[in-house]
């Protein structure tokens, strides 16, 4: 295999994992724009997506489409409960307090998952077989096409939602200025609730499409959450296009580092990129570097 073909293969592989990082990063951005906090339970939403899908599809043997939407609904409900419970009921609304609440929620969800599903890794069969497809002499798994295609559909749907619907425009108004949105009659509390619900749904989708090519277990959410957070920082924290770009860039860079250097550095690269971006360009690739009025 020539070097150029290897490079193309690594890029295709990176775009696959980068697509899931993009979904996780969008989830981080949604909650940050609505509340100003970092939701460290976002990785657990991804883990729950894989767990619920395994339960509905492999254990209960429901049709895949039904299992898919039941999983998205279930994890979205977890996001809703997180906002309606500890986030909304917290006596202090200080950013640091709310962030620590999400850390506690992450630990609680992980522990509850370990008790309910156990410690053994779980996986899903690919959506449409395992025979690789050949694209320009590079092999690509059918599941990779599903991952990229579903990610594109989700991003397009979100773009339509935020730009064409009244509720989406209201969420954008809250992201721009919560005080101004409140003065114009927008129910800010409802928009924050919706942001947590959507973040849970996005995490579920990421977990569902990623599990067939990896595995899922009670402790995978921490690493996935940190990589999604790194992708969000890389693209520009709070920026939806930046989240997509950051996720794809991180996935490609990880794949190149794993293939050209060593797979041992794959996970470390995400944190190295995070530190470099925070040091040299804290606003990220597409970030504007301006303080958001709250």
C-alpha cells in the first residue's frame, strides 16, 4: 500500500470517529450557550446511548428503527431530568456550582450504569453488514458510512431547527443574551430545559452509531466526553459550525497520529490539542474571542 493510499485510509477512518466527536461537541455547545456551564455529564449521555440501544435491540430484540428512537427518547429524558432536578433546584446558580453538579451527575450515572448493566463491555452488530466497501482503493466499513451519513442528517436538521423554527430562534436569542431574551418574553427556563434535552438526544445518537465499531461499557463516557470537549474547544466553544469542524479535525488528527506514529498516543493527542489551543488560540478555530453577555 502506497503512502498516499495509507493517508487516504487514515483520513476516512478519522472522519468516522470525528463525526461522533462532532455530535458530542454540539451537545456541549448547546448547554454552554444556554447556561454558560460545561456539562461534564455529556460523555455519560453517549455511554447511555450505547447501553440503551444494546438493551432495546439485542436484549429485547426490538426492530432497529424502533430501538433507535426509543434510545434517543430515553437519553433525552435523562438530560431533561438532569436539568429539572439538580440544575434547576440548586440553591446557588454560580457557574462553578452548576459545573460541579454535572460532575456529580456524571459519577452518579456511571455508578448506576455499572450496577444495572455490569462491568463487561457490550457491543452492537453493524447496521448493514461487515463486508468492507472499496473507495479509491481504500477500504471503508459500511458502519462508517452510516456514522457519517447520520451525522450529516443531524447537523442539517439542527441547522434548519435553529434558523427556520420559532423555538430554534428563541434558543439562539437566549444564547446571545439571556437578559434580553427574558425581556422580550422568551421563556428562558424552557429553552434551557430544551438544551439539556437536545444534548441528551445528541449524545444518544453518538453512542448508538459508535458502539458497532467499538464497544460500550459503564466507563467509556469519561474519555468520549473529554474528546468531545476538546473538539468543542478546538472549533470554538459555543459555535455549532466550530463543533463540527473541531470534531472532524480531532478525529483526523487522532487517526493520523495512530497510523503514522503509534496508537499509544491516540488518546493523549486530544489533550495535547486542547492544551495547545487554550495556550495559543483560546477562542478556537471559528471562535470570535468575545465575551458573551449573560
